[in-house]
């Protein structure tokens, strides 16, 4: 069993910052990719940022230059630093990890609300 526990999101004003974390625990020995997704009301879930085991990163165009993904392999934790937040960043944010044998695990989701 593998569990992903995300930090609490929150309400922030436009232009503000927020940092999300997602910690994996349980029978997990190593992790390949660690990703953050988000889903806004009425929209499909979309990839926000991804980081590989080699620390290569990918970002959605909408968050480039504002969000930073990082990971702490010793803690099996991935972070998402979100700066210059905009109302359109409002969504439920989910972390996802992929193990070397191809299994995918999702976090429970955390609400981020950005007020204008």
C-alpha cells in the first residue's frame, strides 16, 4: 500500500504565493516521475508540472516562470511553489507519482483558491 498525503491548499489573493507538498509513504522503495495536476470546475484535469528522478522538469505554458516543482527523494516528497498566483489558477491540485514498475498513485487533492 502506498499513500500520498498532500498539504492543505488555501485561499490567497491574486499575486500571492502558496507552497504545496505531497509526501509518499508505505511500501514504496523508489519513485520515478512526480507530477502535479489540477482540475478546475467544469474542466479536464491538466498537467501543471512534472519532475523526473534526474530532476528534469516540465511545466504547462500557463505556469512557466511562476511555478517551481522540486522533490526531496530522501523524504519521497514533491513540492510545488506557486508564485504570482492568478484567479485562473483556482483548482483542485493533485500530486501523482510513478514507480519504476509503472504503478501510478494519486493524492487526495487539495483546493487552491485565488481571489481577484
